[in-house]
């Protein structure tokens, strides 16, 4: 005790060196009595001369951190009881001279959060981490040094103000690197706890982590925020992406029951991930003035979820994306909007449904022949087993391919709806250039869906697979129709919302004319197989009646064709007259083909009576 009766001189390390043997014995002794004695001795020395302890705090925290992992519950409880008393009653002494001991304190508390004996200890340790964050934000770290140097430096160390314009108490550190040095261990420790196996612990850690960032984030510089996003927040979602592997999921329809424990684990992963993404978005919005340069990183995080071949994760990402846009979109300048629309375009391109495995027929290779034999000769007893393994492998690949394609189709439906939700919210704010990028994203979805729907060989294979696919025919008809409809809406609205320069007018008009032709050609190609293939045009009553499935498909496509005819009529006199030559053969084709409903014929009649007829009469 004698060495603590006098204060340790600045820049000296005698106390720490003197107490190191206690740390060594604490770590290596197998006797419970000795470990308990060390804890009591260290605590008695520190508490008896707390105002004289300087460098000794480091060894003291190392002793108690070691105790947190002890195999005996009494040791852990005793150590935490002493730590609790020190933090509640003597916290200012811990960091008044050696500010680096703040991190030793934080690391000790993080060690106690992992206690396996008593979850109350873990919860209380998390609570003390919140307490440490508050003290750090209030400027209680290194307060003695501040008093000594207050006359030498009167400039505030942080320019951040509260909402009422008053100067906020700030962390008393020498530079920005120290600022990061103090905050990062605390925040990183909480981040690691957000996926603790104990529900109460992960919930408390998540709450304290985001409360700390929300309450004290105005003190953070951009470099600190960047480190927080990269090393504290994003790793949470890396854990989710690795923990949930779509390839491990049981194939649909196989009857494989999932382990209830795995279902519970997935449930809390989804729950935690959903909440964490919402909180990240809210943080970004709250501190947008500081963190706006990080928008691309946040968008990359959200699109990484959208691009996952997992419908639940993709849905979480899309919901968070819409949340970000609805909260922060009004603050975006044109450059930021370009980052947004390009990320949406990337997500749309990366989630296109892939039917290549099914179209290739690879799952049909080496199947048994009709007489029950194999297409390959069985030369030995092991051959049947190998064939069974190959068949099982093909079956797994087929199930995975079907599940992946259905997942991507569902994700794209959610994505195009989100695109239009964002577009409708900020329609007036989006420039013509950025709006065209949105159109291109939707058009990519539409053309790919049409490519799949027009592949009759693929459709035949899907129908043969029957209940295994549980997909309509054509498989992506809804996706194709909705994306084409949204493309049409966006291009029409550009004309209504603004008066762009001549170059923009020509570009947008070119897109609109091309889109209208494309939609009409798709409809006619769908109806064409119902006509006779002879060289002469048959009379109307000689047409081969379309089948019920074809009639349903034409009826489903009819509303889009009606909207297209209305869009052509809305081009204006000059544009309509200029492009009538391109549309007239298509309009004539609509007259002669069969339809699934009368909608198209009514719209076609209106167009001829309102626009085509007067134009023809005028030319005569």
C-alpha cells in the first residue's frame, strides 16, 4: 500500500509495473482461493487510495477482465460487484490523468458482457457501456488535463451545435485520431453483441449501440462516421448474409422439415436485420449534413440485400431502400439522385430471373429409358448407386434453379413497385436524365421477362414439370406487363412535368415511340399463331379460334395495349402525323388479329375516329 500513498508522477508507469504480477497470477493460478484473494487485494488497494491511482488502473482492469472469464461463478460475481462500485463512485478518477485507461475500462466491461453465468451481469455491463459513452460525450475523459490547459487553448474542439444553437459539451481529446481511438472500441464491442445467442443481450446491445450513435453522433467527424459504418454497422449485416445461405434451404416440395431451432435462428436474424437496417437508415437521415458523402456506401449495403437470391432478405433491403428515399430524398441534389437511380438500375440488372438451367434440359440427362433400363450400360454393381447419386444431384440442381428463378421474379416485382413508389414521391424533383435511367432499369426488366415468356420451348418444359414449378404460363407475364406499363407511365410523365430542351424532347420521344412499337409488336406476335399461315389473308370467319390459354394471355396483355394506344394518341398532332407511318402497319394488324377481350378494339376504334380519320381526310 505504501507505493499508493503518494501520487505517481506524470509519464511514469511504476504502479502498472508493480501490479503486473497480480495479472500473471490471476491468469495462471488454478486455486480458486488465490484468485479470489487477488481480486480482494487489488480492490482494497485501489479503493483505499483511489485518488492516487494513475497507471495502476490498467493492471487493475486486466485483473477484473481475466476474472470475467473465470470458471467459478463466485469469482465473476465478486469481480463485477467491485467494478460496478468503482464505476458508480469513482469514474472521474479513472481517466483524469491517463485518458487511455478509458479503453481499458471499456474492454473490461465488454469482457463481462460475455459472462455465461448470469445474464444480469451481461445486461448491467452493457448498461455501463452506455454510461461510459455518456461520460465520453460529456467530456469527462481527461478532465484534469483540460483544467491545466484551458488557458492555453480556448478554441472549441468540435463545431457541432445542438438544435437550439447552443454549444454542446464535447469529447476532450487532442485530435481526430484520438476521437476515433476512444469511441471505436466501445461501439465495436456493442456491435459484436448484437448477434449474441441470448435474446436479451442482443436486443439490449442493439438498443444501446444505436441510442449511443443517435444521441452522440453530432459529435462525430466524417472520418469517424466512415469508420463506424465500415467497421461497426456493416459487419452486423455481413453476419446475416453469411448466416443465411439460400443454397442450404430445403427445396420446395421435397417435404423436408426444417429444424425448429434453425427456424427460430432465422426468425431472429430477420428481425434483427430488419430493425438494424431501419436504424442505419434513420441515422443516415439524422446526420445527413455530415454523412452525405457516404450515400454510395449505404446504397451499396441496401442493394447487396436486394441482389441476394433470398426473398426475405431482398424484401428487407427493398423496404429499407424506400424508407431511405422517403426520409432523405428531399435533401438529395441531382448528383445524389444519380447515385440512387444507378443503384436501382444495378439492382434490376442483377436480379433478372435465370431459367438457363431449365431451358438447357440438363436435368434430363442420363434419365432411365422407357423400358426401365438405363441409357448407360451397368457394368458393375456400383453403377446403379452412381446413377442414383447423379439423379439426386440433378434433382437438387433443378429444385435450386426453380427456387432461384421464382425468388428473383418475386424480388423484381417488389423492386419495380419500389421504383415507382420512389418515382411518385419525387417525380417533380427528378431530372429528365435521371428519370430516363429509371426507365432503362424498368425496360431491362420488361425485355428480359418478354424474352422468357416468348421462349415456347422453355414454357413447354415448365409445363411438363407441372406442380414442381407452380408457375403460371407464361411464367413472367405479370412482371412483363407491369414493367412495360411503368415504362410507359414514366415516359409520358416527362412531357407533362417539365419543358425539357430540344435534345431531351427528341431522346424521350424516341424512347416513347420505340416502346409503343415494341408493346404492339409483342401483342401481335402473341396473337399471330392463331392465324392461318397461308399466303393469302383469310376472311375474319376463317380465323382459327384461339385456345383458352392463349385467350387468357391476350386478355392479360390487353390493358397494356390500350394504354399504349392512348399514349400514341397523346403524342400531339405533329408527332402523331410524323410517326403514323411506323404505327399504321401495327394498327392494321390489330384490326385483323384475334383478341382476348374487346378492350383493344374499342381503344383502336377511338384512335381511328379521333386521330387517324381526320388526318386522312385532311390529306385528301
